[in-house]
């Protein structure tokens, strides 16, 4: 005789009701958005003058806004850094004036769109409204994400472009829409030249998530080529400009050799080291033009790697540690350019430590979410791969770059909204499981 075990009707636990309220109540979502917006508006009231990289970008943007073109500090055509961010910021400056207000509002709008994409992608990748909302909340209160909003650095705008391109691929319904994704990827490449490394990783996830894998592969290869071709169309005019104005074919920028050398030389510690003697000596040479200096830096770096293969490999753990362990590097911009830093150094340092602790909790949740999702899918005998792997694929992208070049904590900034999505899913999934165990049987 066989017996059936009947699951009697149960009354939801208090925790289950709270989770349902969090995931369905409109006022909850509005409150999260209000917090997200308020914190980013508040930081705009901090006076911070662009310094270092931010100063360079801001000056290039102001020059482009005035119609001077993309010129170096000496007034010569340059391609030393990718032009995408100064081009976008320069357009905003040309329309609304060159001022910190324009910069702040531009980044604020970008940050709000990042929040919108965090919510949309969280729903899509993890199929949970509660997880998507919690991911947005985790990003809303993330101090380092907030601190970047007044800064003239690439990170906020670039993160928006990367997330928009990912959304275009994930949510596509036909191949034509991939052209739009490619155009966004192309402009993102003009902001950070290494962006196209992410494209094959995204399509790898797409390939793994569904059967039949063999039959789908040719179509996905075509899809990836469509994206790359559209991206190339965006980058091509800039390469032509470089050939015309600088006399050399330069695809995007002339700083890749310089960046490679800063992370690979005698005495390198895995971090960005512009003050290393070999780097300073090369940058001081006046017998080389910009392109030749970049080529020489590349030659020196590759020569060092070839002559020191063991040292190059030994730098890998240090580069990874520099990339993923510290966080809160936005503090340096305030230390260099905010008058309030001298008056309140203890406050800034305390916020840095709070941010570091919060970041480590996010990364712990990110790692545990991978393990828990894997175990759940194996237990349920469902396909392991899915779009939920996208955050982890994107985390591989800066990791691969840093192993060759150098480790800088700000390189992981664009991945953090995806980290918040995964951590949000872990918390909500754990609470849902706990709520299920606490259900009460109701007899009728």
C-alpha cells in the first residue's frame, strides 16, 4: 500500500507576511528610491575640486565643450586616455555650462539610471521582486557608490553604460536589438578600452543556460559578432580621427603601454605605480612623441615579463588582492580636493572603515550566493547555468584585466551593482526558507 503525505493548509508566518509586504508594497519601493536619491543628492553638497585623473578628464571635457577638441595640456591633439567620458561630459558642459553643478547632475542622473537597471536586472536574473528590491536597497546605502557622484571620474557613467549594454543583451527578443547593445558597448569601449572583453563572457553565460548547447552555439556566435561589429562602428571614427590628427593608427588610446608598465617592472607590487623610476623616466623623455612613448612603454613591459616570468606570475595574487580586498578609494579624491577633509579627517576615515566593513559583507554575500544557488539547483535537479551567472561572469572581466596590467580597487566599481543583486537574492532566499519552516498548520 502506498501512502500520500498531504501538505495541510498553513497560515503564513509573520516573517512570510513581512517578506510579502517588502516584495509587493508600492510604498516600500518608493521609500527605497527616496533613500537612494536623497543620499546621492546630499553628497553633491560636499565641495570637492577635481584632482589627478578627474582633473585631467574635467579639463578635456571643458576643452571639448569650447570647441577646442581633444587636446593635451600642451594644446596638442592627444589620445592618451579614452575620450568617451570627456566627450559625454563635454556635451553636458556645452549645454549647461562648465561647472561642478553640471557634473554633479550628470552623475546623479547616471546613478539613478544605474538604480533602475539594478532593479530591472535583479528581477530578470534572479526572478524575485523581493531580491531585486533588496539589491537596490543595498546599493542605495553603499558609501563608495554614493561618494563617486560628485567626482569627475569615469566610474559612474561607465557603470551605467555597462549595465545598459548587459540589459540589452539579456532582454533581447530579436537579433536587431543586438545592434543597440553593440552601439552601447562601443561607447563604453571609448570610456574604458578593455570593455569588449566582457562581450564573450556575457554570451558564454547565454550559451550555458539553455539546451541544446550545440545547436545554439553558431547562432550565439553570430549574435556576439553583431554586437562586436556595431561596437566597432562606434569606435572607428575615433581611430580615423587619430590617424588624421596624430599621424598614427590608434584604435582608442595611447595609455595601454603606460598602464601595462606601471604594473610590470622591477619593484612593482601589483598596484598602479606611476611614481616608479622606470615609469617616471619614460614619461620624462622629450625625444619621443605620445605614440612612440606608449610603444616604448609596451616594449619595456613585455620585455620585463619575458625576462621575469616567475616574478610576473608572483604578482598575480598581489594584483588580485589590490583589486578585490580594499574598497572606499573615493576617499582619496576628497582628501585631495575637498576643503572639508582637513577639518573633518576623522569623519572621513570613519566612513572609509564603515564602507570597508560593508563592502566585505557584500562580497561575502556575493560568494555565498554562488554556493547556495549551485546547491539549490543541484538539489532541485534543475539546470545549473542561468542568467544568474552574469554577475560572476562580469566579475571575471576586471579580474582578467588586472592580472595582466595592475590591480586597482576602483576597477571593481562597475561590478558592485551586480554584487548587490546577488547578495540581495541570498538574503531574501534565506529568509524565505526560514519563513517556510516557521509556518503554522491550520486545521479546518
